C-alpha cells in the first residue's frame, strides 16, 4: 500500500468514526452511579477544566495502522464537565455519570483534571503557563490520550502532591519564559483505578520555593540548562526538569530551621 493510499484510508476511517459518534449522543442517567471528583485549589492557582472521556465497545469504527492493516477501534466521546464550588470553600466538586447511556452504552473511561497558574504576571511580563499540575484517572483497562498509568489504585483515589513554581527561560528558537508546576514525575500523574467512585485531589503549592532555569543561547552538544534553586545553589541536571528531591530537601531543611528558631 502506498503512502497516498494509506492517507486516504486514515481519513476515511476517521470520518466514518466521526459520523457514527455524531449520531449516538451521551444520555447519562441522572440517578445512576457516579464518580465524585473533589479538587482543593490553592489560592494562587486555578482549576483546569475537567475532561471526561466515555468509551463504547458497541459503536466502533475501523482504523488502519501504519502498514495499512485494518483494526477495530472503540468509539469515544469527550465531555467538558462543569465543576461546582462547595459553599465558601476552595473545593470544586464534579459529578460524573459512570454509565453514559444511549444506544452505544457509553462507559466512563477516564478523566483529566488538575490545577494551573491562571495569572502569571507575578513572574514577569510575557510569562506564560507551561505545564504540570495535571492528573489522569483511568477507570477501565484502556490507556488515556496521555498514555498508561504510573500508579495503580485499589478502590478510591486520593492524590496529595507537592508542587514548586518553576520559571524556565529559553532562547533557542526564540526567547520565551514560562512558569510550570514542578512535581515528582511527569506533567501528569497517571492513575488506573478500576473501582474508584471517589477522587480527591489536594495539591500543596510551595510558592516560597521558586526554582529558575536558564537554557543555553547556542545549540551545541553538551549545552544544558542551568537550574537555580531557592537555597542559592545551581546545577545542570540529567533531565529537562528540576530535581524534585533537591527541592523537597531544601524546603524541609528550611522548615526545620524555622522550627528550631521558634522553640529557642
């Protein structure tokens, strides 16, 4: 099969899937089983919009792999869900139907949510939000659009990560500054929780411990970004993000010192 023929087949399979999806809407039962998501949002951050993905093994489509061989693909529908604030608290609550209903018998497959910087002006003019602060919870055996899990949970999910502001300045390909949420691992925390019906997300933002990184101005082998840590130290790292364990150690040492001074 030629490249042009494969392209036509891929376009056709995508089109066929879209037509099928448009004809089979979600119709969840308001009184049915639900997943309750509660996100506690730190005062300096904003909540990401909750994205719910529903999957169907009834309304399927035919797709083609890179060799042009056909395979059956589950149908899916994405739903952006409105969260509701719980009273005067900083907790946002979202209710998601487990059964999406309809002829396709949609089932909740995964949700994507999290926190981000809504206002980045405190980090300087022209600073944009980069990445981090995201969570994916998968309720079936299918992987999400961001990949598979790095954590498997039995029962309900409770996530309490630590985040540090990370201001990154890059020059190659144009000057750009971003602020991200540096945590333990990748951009998203990825859970598979087949039986979860409650998901609690309570991130801790340590805004007093900002890490800065400055990328090289010339693209050359061996050139790396320099990370400037909140204790005044700096180093290059073997990865493209800050050393989370180092940030944790700096913060905890500072907190111990404050406790000692308070006791004295």
